[in-house]
C-alpha cells in the first residue's frame, strides 16, 4: 500500500512539473517573439493622436506622403498633427518638444539630422511616447520602429545602372545628399560596392548639406573645371539631379554624361524619356506612408507589431492595420530597432511606361510633355509652301528663306 502511494505521488509531481515547464516555455517564446508598445490607449473610446514631423516639403515626394499618411490615419480613427521644420534641425527639436507637451501617443519623424535630434527623441520616450523613424534612421535612441525603403537595394540599382551606361568604365562624380542622413551612407556604400570592379573611378565626391540642390550644382561646376571629360554623375536624389542637369546643359553635356538619381520625380522621368538621364529609382511612397500610419495606430493601441521570422507582409487586398508586422531589426548605434522595409524598383527608359505611368504615379501627358512638343508637326529638314506670291516656312531661319525666295516668286508668277 505504501509503494502504491509513492507511485501516485510521483505521477502527480511529474504532471505538475510538466505543466510548469510548458507554461514557462510559452511565456519565454511569447516574450522573445513579439514587440509591443506600452498600452497608452487603454480606453478604446479615447482618440489616438499622432505627431508627424517633416524635414521639409522641398523634396517632391514629401507632399504625397503627408497627404497619404493623414488620410490613412484618419480612416483608422486617429488625429494627426503635422509639423514642418523647413530643414532646420533646431526647429525640428522645438517641434518634437511641442508634440511632447501635447501628450501625443506616437511621433513619426523624418529627421533633419539623424543624430542631432536624439536627445529630443529620448525626452519623448521618457514621457511614454512611442517614436517611429520614418525613411531616415534616427541614431542612438530606443526608437520603436524604423520604416523605409531598402537603401542597400537603391545603392546597388544605381551602381548597376552606372555600369550599364559605362560598360568600359570611366570617370564619375558622386553628388550625395546630406551626410547627416543615415540613408545617404547606406546608399553610397552599396553603390561603391556595386561598381568596385567595373573600372569606374569616382574622381570627385561631396555631400549636399540639407539636401541643397544649389550646392549640387556648385559642386559639379567646380568638378567640371578639373574633369571636363567626366563620363557619369551619381546624384543622391532626383532633386539634386535636376540642378546637375542644368549645369550639364549649360556646358553642352546633356545626354553625353550618364546621369542617375532616385525618387522618380516628374522632371527626372521627363529627362529619362528625353535621353538626358539614364535611370531613377521608383519608390511607392504612398504605400510607405500608408503603412507607417497603420503601424503608428497599432503602436498607439499597444498592439504587437514585431515578430521575428514572420512573413512581414500584409494580406492581399486587406488593409487592416493588424496585418502589418515588422520581421527584422536594424542597428541604430545604441539598440536593434524593429525594421519594416519596402522594395524600390529601378526605372529606365525601357520600363518607365509600365512602372511609372501604368501605376498612375505620373501621367503619360506629364512625362512625355517635352518629347511631344519636340516631335509634333516636326518635319525632316524644312518645308516651303508657295501660294500666289506668299511663302511660308516651318523653319524661321532667314537664310533659308533667301535661298528659296527666287523659287517662290517663280511659283507665284506661274
């Protein structure tokens, strides 16, 4: 009887032990797999308030993204307070502090300077406000999320385009964006790696503070004095490329120098079909902005938004914020930040119509505006029409008129 009692006791102990181990395993796995923000919005009836801090609206894409973000957030029941720093880092810090004073739930930041705003971000975090690094990775802070396009892919695509334009190698300039932008460093690194064994030499390189297009033009003017035989120019974005294109035109180098950029700005797309720019990188900026809005609402609600090893993709045709999950992390110098990236697409003359126009990013009329003007009733050479002493020409050169004046008079006499 005693031995039987021992067997029952051991069985019970074993059962309890197994249950305890199972519970611990589930707890550990759950804790390691997910990130969730503090549940600030305990009351579901409370409105969600999001601060949206822009670097500036100088770059074409930012206006698109502002409107898309605000619309998407409102559809999810959130209010958005938009701030524009106009490229001034001190102003952006002041705006972040203002949003902290307004006790917003989440601040989404397109940083003017990825390091200089770190202390302001820390103040927000200390107040229990979540922070999302949008497009540019804020350095040395415990941000809640980084959402951007894959900058390594951008750099590689730019390198591939330059190699294709210069199959035998050559000399190029590298006109980068702001050195305070973490994306610039990542794009530049990938670009250099891609062209490293292609016989392409970077003979001039510089950074445009605050993404100044004016500085880009000045750098190229200076570089051309020393290297007038340049073969290609890599520009940090299409806004810089527009100013560089102007300088090339003034030096009669349009179409002779391989010009590349990114963002698929309208002017860049026009240059591609005209033959004065080789490529740009298309980014679905509306999708990025909408996704950021969904993440901001998820984080404000305290919902899980990171899970290692998941697909990280929302379901097809399903726009519920619960379907957005970040699946990887990125080092910002202090910690590993949950990271959600979108894939960019290289655009050249061969695929511009299918990528840019078919998607509705720009219209065909907009992209081909200058090409249409040049081709419309354009004739090979010139055409003279004689009718009862009147002569007309589609070429206004007076020299041509004088050459055919006698013929026209003969027609009139006949």
